[in-house]
C-alpha cells in the first residue's frame, strides 16, 4: 500500500510539471506586447478625467510600485527584495509605465505634429501626367531598339518582390530561428526517462572462516538495475521517481541465503527555497523567448519595409531615367536639326562661329543622350536586382513602368495621430519589448545572486526475495519504508560572479530604458522630416510645372524670331538664346519628371515613417513552410 501511494503521488506531480502555456495567436505567432497596453491605459484614464503630466508619469517609472505592499522601500541588494519581488509582475508594470511616460512626454513636447501640414496639402493635387508629352513614351515598350518590352505596374512590382526576393526570404528566417527558443524553454520541463545498469565482482581473501563458511576466498557478484522518470518543476525543483533492483550472489555467511534480490522504490524532490526558486524565475526564459520571437517578427517587418521602400524608390527612379532619356533624345534631335540648318546657310548668311557653335552643342547633347541611356540601363539593373524576378533579369528585356506618378498610389491617411505611430512603428515595438526582456533578465540575475538553500525530501519503499525473482522482491509483503528530510545551504563569502552579473543586468536595464526614449525621439523626428519632405515635394511639383510652362513660352518666342530670319539678323546672340532655351526647357521637363517621382517616393517614405508601408500595399506577416518543410515568415496579402 505504501509503495502504491508513493507511485500515485509521483504520477500526480509529474503530470503537472509539463511545459508552461505560451500565448500565441491563431497562426501560432506569439502575441505582440508592445505599446498598446500603455496607450489603452492612458486613454481610459483620460476618459475618466485623469490627465498625468510627464513628471507624474516619470515618478511611476522610478517608484516601481507594483503592488499594494510598500515593496518599493526595500533596498535592491537585500535578500527580501530579490526573493519576493516578482520579476514578471515588475517587468510588465514598468513596461507599461515607461510606455505611458514616453507617450505623454512626446505629446507635451509637440513631437509628430507636422502631420497637420500633410492634412493641409492632402487636397492639393497637380495635374496628371497626360499633358506631359514624354509620359506616353515613358510607358511605351519601344523606347530602346532591339529589346523586348515588359510592362509592369508598381503594385505588380511590389508583389513580385515579396514572392521572389531572396533578401526578404532571408529576413523571414530570423523570427523562425528565434522561435526555436520557445521550444527550448518548453523542453526544460519535459519529463526524462533514465536507466542505469551495472555489474560488479569482489574476490578477496577471507580473513576468518566465519566470513565465508570456511572458504579461503570471499566472493560476491552483484548486478544492479535502476530506472525511472525525472523532471524539472516550474517551481525550480527537480523530482524523480526510480525503481532499483539489486541481485546479490555471494558465499559470505552474512547473506542468508547467499543469492537474493532487493528492490527499492524512491521518490525524491529537491526544491530550492532561495536561489532558483519560484515560478516567475523559472518561467522567465519562456517569457523572454516569446518576446525575442516577437522582436524578431518586428525586425522582419522593419527590414521588409526598408526593402520595399528601396524597390519603390528604384521603380520611380526608372521612370525618371526613361523620361530623361526621352527628353535628352528629343533635345539631341533638335540640336542636330538646328546644326544642319545653319550649316546649309554657311555660304549665305550664317557666320562661321554660328556654325561651329551649333555643331558643338549638338554633339554635346548627343553625348548627354548616351549618358542618359547608361543611367537608364543602370536603373533597370537595380530594380531587377531588388525584385529578384527572373523575368526582369535578361539584358534584352526592357522594363516599362506602367504606373504613372500622379499621386493615385499615394494612399495617405490624413487622420493619423501620434498614437498610431506608437502602435505601428516596428522599431518602437522592438525597443519596448527589449526593455521588458531586460527587466526579466535583471530579475533572473537577482534571484541567481541569492544564497543557495534547498529542501531535500525522499521517500523509499524496500522489499526483498530469495533467488533472482524480481517480481517477488517488488511485491514482498514484508516491505520496509523510510524517508529523508534535509537542507543544503551555501553562500559566497564576498562579491562573487553572480553579484557582478546582477549589477551588469541592472545597468543594462537602465541603458535599455534610455534606448527606448531615444528610439521614440528618433522615430518622431523621422515622421516630422518625412512629412515636411512630402509637403515640399507637393509644392515643388506645382512650382516646377509653372517653371516649365514659362520656359516653353519663352522658347516659342525665340523660335518665332529665329524662323523669321534671325540667323542673319540676330547672329550669335539669338542662336545662343535659342540653344539656351532648348536646354532650359529640357531641364525644366527633367525637373517636372523628377518632382513627380520625388513626390511618390516622399509619400512612400511618409508611410514607412508612420509604420504603415506594408498596410499601404495590403500586406501582412504570416508563417509558411519553406522548401525543406521548416517554418519561416513571409509577407502575404491580407
């Protein structure tokens, strides 16, 4: 009965020492725990009429007041603080308190307010590209002779990138790698089966006839087998259930009979009381693994946004390169035609200097056209490399952008607030989660720096039988029992490596707190700068179109004077004005094309600064299986 009760007790304990639960969403991704609890707490407080100043919010971070008990008065180097301060509760509280303080301070300092300027220019739009003569040729597939045109839109380019880019695929492997730490943390509490077998033989001289019944040698053969199950507990202890059988065959008279079998059933528990004790301490690796995985997911999102930003920039740069090539070609034709006209009149009314000047500038414009073609080729190569689609790669394929930079794809939300930025930017989520992980590591280091004090408990049930009958020895009715209760204690006699590690963790926590505040300031600065750049880009496009209209009007006036006989009357001065007029118009046309692309790039950069670049293209992160069947993270359409 005693043995049966012991085994039943062990089964109950082992059934509760499995892996702790892990909070995941429906896709198996650890739930995000970023700034949203802090913002919700602030919104609820404001709805109830409570408004904290930044100094009040800062005091909440400094006080570490995490419970109704006045634990904040405990010195951080005392055993009381290290033993009874719950690191999980403390890390959660401080993460929320710091997030709320950072949010309140950002609002008080007026950071991110430049989004209001975006709202003002949101309704101001310039004319479409239909009135620009080069736009049709930009979207045409016969710009470069001998090449096969491939027309692609910007959405098609973006989705081709997420499907084919090896760079984005490599980004998605990092969260999968970090996610293995979750299984590693779970594996610490998986029960383990163990077994050990041994055989020994003793053959020694008998110093008395009474030892071995008159035999000259005392011989003992012993076979031992032990097996069982052991497991770590979430409380920090370790429990084991084992069964040991020992078969002894000897001629010593102290064994009656000489061949017998013993069985011992043991249940042992070693439970830390100070160092290594507590569910919060032992559950911390699982919590940190969850946060590290979420941090990696945010890093995947950040890197993907940066790559897609470069793809969009390369797409519009290709548009500009094609437009400039068309404009340079058009200018070179004007120069060749004009040089031919003047050369034909060299013996009539055209001065030699006039002829030389026209020829020189015509050759220069032809050289500019060659350079523009090289820039066009380079723009195609860069876009193809970023996208990773083989259909973009062959040298005889002409990539033709079919999307026009007329603002149709600039999906700007003008109702964005600073709360949206706090929730959407992946860098902010990474920083606040890293801060909470640092707090947990500090709590673990505090626990590890405690003295060692372990409680040791053991229950045993013994039995025996004659011969080599294992079952009889296990079920013998004359079983005995025993127990052991003990304590193990040790303490360093000075400042040891655990204390040094705890001090380092505390400094790292302070550093990470400052890093969170620094990241927030940097992110909001990016929002302000990108918003201003978008506003400037919108206004610059309007100004460049007006400048182009003025340059075209001036050129038409000069052309009329030239066609009315200016070669003989105006001479070199009128020719210089005509050539300068052509150059000015081409530069204005190039400025308009560049301004259009700049506005599109500025819109994309503003979306990235607000943290909604993926949502702009209807993308989300998801878990998929790679070619080897291993999990990886991908971007997919919502």
